[in-house]
C-alpha cells in the first residue's frame, strides 16, 4: 500500500492485541471457576470486573476505534481528520486504562477520566467526518458511527460486571460501530448495495428506538430486554435488506471474509432473536458473550487479518485455514453461551474448548503482530517526520 496519510490503526490495534491476550486468559480462568474445574476464590467478583473492563474498554474499544479512525473517511465519504491528534489519543486511552486498574481511588478516577476523554474525542472527530461526508451515507453510517463511541465514554464509570450494563454498552457502542463497518464490507468487498433512501431512514429510526429501549432495559426504569431485542432484530433485518446481505453471502462462497460476516451477523441475529423471544429464558449474560465473543471477536479476527494484508501485502493466514479457525472459535463461543444459560460441560471437554480458544487467539496474535510492526516500518519519512540518511 502507498500511504497517502500517516496511518493510525496499528497503534490502536497493538493495545487491543495485548488486551486480548490478558482479557481472554482471565475469561477462561473465570469460566473454569464457574464450571468447577478450578476452586472458586473470594477474588472472583474482582476478577470478573477486570475481565469486563479489559474486554470492553481496551480490547473491543481499541480495535473498533482504530478501524473507525483509520477507515472512517472511506466508510462515511469525508476528508480524513489529522493523524497526529488521533495518535495521541492512543496514549491517552492506554495510560488511562493502566491508571484505572491501580489501587488508589484518585488513580482510578483519573484513569477513567482519561478513557472517557479519548472516546469523547473520537466522537468529536467522527461527528465532523459525518457532517463533512457523503450525505447519502450520513443517516445509516456517519451519525451512528460517531454516536457509537458515547457509550464507551460512559462505560468506565459503570459496573461492567453487571450483565445488563455491559449489554447496553455492547449494543449501543461496539455493535453499532460493527453495523456501520459491516455495511462497508458488504458493499465494497462482497459487492452488496448501499443502504440508502427509505431503507436508510427506516434503519436510522429503528436504531434510535433500539438505543432507547436498550437504555431503558439496562438502567431498570420499567423496560425489558425483550422489547429491546425486538428493536435490534428490526435493525438487523433492515440492514440485511438494504445491503443485499443474503444475496452476496450466497455468491461469495467459503472464503474468510464471507465466513467472518456470516458468523458475526449470525451471532447478532441469534442474540436479538433470543432476547425478543417470550419467556425470558435468554439471559443478558448469555447475550453479552454471544455479542462480545461471538459477533465482535469474530469480526475482529477476520477483518483485522484482511486489513493488515491490505496495508503490508503479507498474508497472516491461509484463507481456508482462517475459515476453519473462525468456525472453531464460534464453537467455543456457543459452548460458553450454553453454560451462561445454565448448561454444564464435562471437565475434559471444557478443557479442550478452552485450549482450542486459547490456541486460536495466541496463534492469531503472534501472526498479526509482525504485520502491525511492518505498518510502522513502511511509513515514509515524509509522513513520519523522521530525517533520512
């Protein structure tokens, strides 16, 4: 790739990569505690909160934010914001996250404030991008993308070990960002249609209703996740209709980017449909894992691999191998969701699943890291500001 501006994505994704290794390792330990593989410790609630914060604020947040700030101009159709302020946001986010995990109350407060400021700055830059961007993409892409980082700015101050609050942040934050990114991939990569006109207006209205109902359900003011699930189901159906999703996935076949989108959106459809079903058998905790580990992590595994190849021309994985790894990862996710619904798994099978999930994440991380480093090395001196020779 010939760089036309200073890239920012690799800085965000390095932080996200580190968070993935720690966050998922902690998640597997918590899963083992829940299922009796390891003896439960009094520190379980504390580690559960750490797991939620690492996964939402630093793992998912870093990857989604890096994609939005790097690819936002292509997604929304506007002029790119200056790169250097965006690079400084990575330091603000990462330093804030470290401070937020320390023992002193003032350190946690300052860390939370820095995290919030980094996401609010992203809202500012993406809102400007939406205003200056393509009017045809403003309702379905520009405005939702900018607003999706407001829940992440609020999240540091919430008890994210509460499944209801974590589910609100996921739906209204990273999932909304993913719905915008998904439109770009369906349209530009798979040859789908642009979501516009009446369907774009309906999509924006349904998205607003889904945000409101999710907020009411999460903050306990008389709402229910069943109604919110119905709204999100409508949002997903409108997106599928407006982009021609079913048509293009049938045509694309068994290739990694198609498998990524199918599995990712299937997790979101399943979560919304399950929440919307009568009886209340599907818990917010199950939805959190289906959306966070199912939809969002699947999209990160597939899309980030493709984007890095675009930047440096190096393929981290054989396409067919990546397809199989994505399928295996989603088998692990479904097992985790089953236990969140009260199911049990024999200890040998559980250990096999956790080992498979760990192997996928470690392999992906170590294959991706050189590509991220190569992005930095490939930046021309004229853009980086470094003197040559």
